[in-house]
């Protein structure tokens, strides 16, 4: 899930985002999807924990601070997080 903050101004030098706080997101999921894990894929920090809840075919997430955007991943496979962490670490090693 891509979450994008559209509260910004365009200036000659850069985009100026206004940080959104306590952003609540409800994501409708199909009946066949059973989320077992969810995490934030942060390009600067890596695979980050995420507080979320699945109830009545809806995933609810509250993001404390949203500057520009986030990539959130929800999966039925609990092993996915470890694979993403390993891939992220490998990419960081290559970049350094």
C-alpha cells in the first residue's frame, strides 16, 4: 500500500511538505486475504515495525507522522518480513 501526503507547496527550490500527524488509514481487503504480518518499508531505515489491526475485512493503521509518503506491506506469510530484511541488508551492503 502506498500512502502519499498531498499537503505540500511547490516553490522554486523544492517541494515543501506539511507533516501530517496521527493519520488513520482504513484499507478494505478481499475476503480471501488473511493478513498475518504488516510492516513499513522505509528506504532510509529499512524494514520497520507497524502497528495495525485487521477487523471485519478492514486493516486499520495509524501513522504518527507522515512527511512525504510510506510503503506499507501486508502479507499472509509471516516469513516475508525476514526475506525483506535480508534483501534490504544486501542492498545496503552493495551501496556501501
